[in-house]
């Protein structure tokens, strides 16, 4: 994996990070245009954020190995910084979620009796 003659692993990491930014941007546009409900943005950011955590660990491993084996820096740190954007956005949305508990939002059925005197 680390015999990298053509810089393929850092390029693949960079490509995957850029591809992972497309679904949140698309979902943000749909929610902003009122074409999709807002909870889909949370779900999308959660999925992309977990994928980016995997990319961050892989990027950290590449950064360590780049100095050890290749003796050069492929700007992996900048790519890892871009991978943090969906993770921070997901954390921000989860931290500022002010919705009441779902049990309190359920509608209770009420029975009304009408009597005519």
C-alpha cells in the first residue's frame, strides 16, 4: 500500500474527500429551497460525517507514513481539514437542535360528548 510511486493514495484520499462534500451540499440546497424536509439534512450529515471520520483516520495514517517512507508531504493536512467540515456541521446541528422530545409532540386523542338539553 505504501509503495507509492505516482502519489495515488493521497490523490485517492483527496478525491474521496471532495466527493463526500457533494451530498451535504446537495441536501442543503434542497432543504433551503423547501424541496426536502430538514431532518434529511441531519441524516445526510451524520452518514457523511461518519464516512469522513474513517477518511480522517486514513489521512492520519497516510501523513505518518508519508514522512517515514516517501520523505515528502503531499498536503494531506489540508485535505484532512476539508474532511472536518461535514463533521463540524453535523456537530453544530446536533448541538443546536432545540426540538422538544418526540413523546411530547404526539397528538393525544380527546373524546368530546355533546349533549342537547
